[in-house]
C-alpha cells in the first residue's frame, strides 16, 4: 500500500508557507500546473516497478511501449535507484527508501569496473544518493572503492581521466565533456577518506578540460582526443552532436553542471566563471525556445522541426539553482523555475495511465546510435527530481 500522505502534507505545508509569507511567489510552490495526484501516480510507477538485478529501466520505447532495460555496466544504471532515493527525500515515504536500497545493491559490482569513466554516473547516483540519506558505512566503503577504480583511468601526461575505450583505431585518448560529472565521486571520496589524491585528480582533470574543451563563445566541444605521449590535443570532434562544431545541448548541460559542482568542492572562482559563461551562452541562445526546453542540438539545420531534450533542460535547471546560490543572479533561478513549470505541464509529464517507471517524456538520447530520440529516459527524471529538491531548499532559505 502506498503512503502518499507525507507527500500531501509536505506539498500542503509548502503552499501554506507560500500563502502566508507571500514572499515565495514564483517559486516551486506556485508552479504545479498538473495535479499533484499525477506526479504521485508517476512516483508510484517507479516504486512498483518489478525488481530485477540484471535489468535497470533506462528508457521507454514509444512505438512498442516497452521498457528498455540495461545491465549495471550501462552508464545509466545508477539513475533509477537515485530517483527512488530522491523521491524518498521529496515525500518522506519510507517505501521509496527501502526500494531504493534494493535497487542500489544491484549496482555494487560496478565498483571494480575499470573499463569506463562512468563510475560517477553509476555509483554516485545510487550509492552516493543513498549515503546522503543513510550515512551507511558500507555505502561509504563502496564509494571509496569506486573512486579508487576511477582514479586508475587518470593519465598524468594528459592531465585527464580517459573517457572511452571504444573507437581505439580513431581516438588515442578521448575525453568527453560529460566526464566532468564523474569528478563529484572523486571530490567526495577525498572528503570521506581524507586522502587528497582523489581531489587532486579531479582538479587536474577540470583544469585540462577548462583549458582545451571550450570555444570562444562559451560553448563546449563534445570529444577531445589527446596525444598520450605529448599530452597535446589531436582533435576536437563530436560523437553525439549534429556536427563537430555544433552546440550539442546535453554537452553544454554537463559542462554547466560539472563546473558548478567543481566550484562547490574547490571555491576556485575560475570554475564558477566557466560555468557562468557557458550558462549565459546557452540560456540566452537565439535558438533556445521560450519554454526553456532546448532542441537536442542548437545548431541542427532543421530547427524547429527536431526533438527537444528534456534531460539537457533538467541537468541545466538543477545546476542553475546551485549557480544562483553562489552568484545571486536571478536569471539562473528564473530559468530553473521556468523549466520545472514547463516539465510539470501535460506536454511533458507522462499521463497517469502510462504503465512505465518514468516521470517525464521527450528526452533525447544518442544521435550516433539513432537511439532514444524523443522518449522518457531515466536521467531526465533524475535531474528533474534533483531540481525539485534544490528549489525546495532555496525556498526554505528565502
Ligand atoms: N555520456 C552521457 C550522455 O550521453 O550524455
């Protein structure tokens, strides 16, 4: 039996504070265009999804209405447990916490997988979220073991963590902008262990990325290929964008979020400036739609007849709440609120009768594989929930 009373009480309290204080106007409490029940039904769909240690829900294929499941080695496996941890934090309903712990356990074997840089996505979104809630010593140990594995992919000559091992005939040492997100695991590992090695690797990686990955206008390339012997840049290309010099929206999102997070752990103002420059470029871009949900690539020649990317919007919305906290620039908070408002409308939130463990429609996965083009995708939900939590905190501070 589901317990949504906590959610109702929490949302109710927020609305009371909004009405009585009168100073939270325009914040998350004011932007509930779909009924609360619809969001609750979506949360319930995640809770009730059948446990499967080998099949994490990643996306929902629209033509045949099937859940696409992936094993724990997939870069997205940690997000589904992370969604349950976050819904627990939003609602206080312990059923979500119990379910989150069960799904999280299925990710553990990834702590020794050194074939990928995606350790942060997998382990920090699951065990990291769980650790924030439980402070479990067992989770802490797994986070540290995972950070040790990720650190083995660092190359001192290049000054970066290697992202991918595939396409070895084309790329010598590929580093993608997405990799900034995996640094959170390393920064956190130093805080948990007191060992500065993880923090130092993260800083080196962020500095190398800052130096080489950005264009003059503030946007970022997707893939940089480095010469392993000299550390020089061999190529600046794309893998998932429409062309090498295009503005692939999720890449910009990873950059904004990643550098805002790097500032959180270092207080280094150059990271803050980096995040601001890319955010300013992107949210004020002439091709950015009014509702704040970007096309999947802002340089696509067929705009406006291409799909949006809800995941990019949510990753940026979450980052910009944090960036607002550091800068007090209201445009950042305004963008985040606008995105949440849009995503809570019936155009984006899945209807109550959709039997699928997702919340939002219209994320864009991977153009290089022609995969998940305009579908519900698990990481769109993850950063949406993170944005809700961050907006709630901002409200409490005002
Ligand atoms: N590599 C993560 C992404 O597709 O955005």
